[in-house]
C-alpha cells in the first residue's frame, strides 16, 4: 500500500480545487441536459473509469466495496445528497443566493475540524475562513430581495452541512480505502438516474455536448472525489478548507477564458480578499512564535 506524508496528501487534495474550477465551464459545454440525468451520466463515467483502472491493475473490486453500512451512508449521502440538495436549492431560490449559502462548506470545514481528536482550531483559521467567505460573497454576489422560499434556502444551507460533514467525517474513516469512492459513484449514478426518471424529461446530450459530459465524469465529478478523499483523510484539512475558497475564483477565470462570462471590477477585489484569507489561514503571514493561541482544543 502506498504511504503518503501529510504534505503529499494535502497536495493531492489541493488538485481537487483545480478540478472543481472546471465544473461550471464543463457544465455549460454539456448543454441543457436535465440536472439528474447529467449527474447520473457523469458519475456513471466516473465509475467506469474506476472499473477500468481496477481491472488494469488487476485489483479485486469486492474488497474495497465491502464496507460497513455507516461507510456507505456517509459516502453516498455525501455525493448524492449534496447534488440533490443543490438542485432543490437552485430551483427554489435565486441561483446566486443559493450558490453563496451552499458555499459555506469550506468555512464549516475549517470550524468543524477543530472538533476532531488531535486537531486545533486557531484564530488564524477562523479569520482566514471568514475572509475566504467574504471573497466568495463578493464574487458570487446575490440579491437579497430576489425572492425564493424556505425550501430553497434551507436546501442551500443543508448543502453546506452535508459536504462539510462528509469531508470532516471522512477524516474519521481513514481506514476506508479511497477505492471505495468508486462504489459511491456507482450508487450515486443509479440514484440520479432514478430521480431523473421520476422528476425530469429526458434530453440527451448532442454532438459536442458529450465532450462536456465526459469531461465532467473524468474530472470535477469523477477523479476529483478520489483526490479529495485522499486529502481529507490524510492531509491538512484546515488548509484544504481554506484553499477551497479559490474554487469560485478559478471557476470564474475559466468561464471568462472560455467565453461564458465577462471580467468584472469585483473580480480583482474578490481575488485579493480570498488570497489574503488563504495566506492568513495557512500561517504564511504569521511569524513563527513559540505558541499560537487556540480558539478550541480537541
């Protein structure tokens, strides 16, 4: 079994942020495919890639998938639960508002990690997380008078709780191999296809739209969950939570380059605030002291 240092695992987890930065652009490229159908296709492709990888390496499929019910509940609940709640939020609240509320998850990760054994929540973690959220708020925006209902806003907040909870609780499941994520992808795909059959009208991708679907399955809705699993289980989860705030910034830059969005004056300001938050939270701007004052000790 490959043994990774904390720094190596953090670096692998950090590549997830680069992967997720492509999510919006690839989703645009995939065209008007119904959300649950798109989720099923993307996670299905992710599972097929996992299957091909396992067969090529001649690794048994049954061993990593033979997990306790609590592990399956955590994995499928995290992957499928987040996406299902996100769709509900987007359909019942202004998209910008729903997106911003759901993007509380990096801040919640920073706060929740302090509750784990052997972890400490420091003042710089809180300051960095709050600055990161402020930068995301500037970038994503939102119209507080834009309507919506309790269901939409509640689902958006549930999104943040589900993904932050999944990420932090995965830390307590270090013994579960990352290959188990392949099984989570399969069940998530099946559930998404079932929801599509119940709630949506089928509209298959056309032509170049398939490139977007395949790209999602290979990257932000595929390999990203495997690298994130390695990072949250064996890396610096505080730092990964702070780095996650770079996702909306990088995503916006990719959208601009791809021609799906235009640069705005707020982009530079948001970039500065997010970067400052990451630097403070990571300790890069803090001089080495004999002792940092913890906000909470585990």
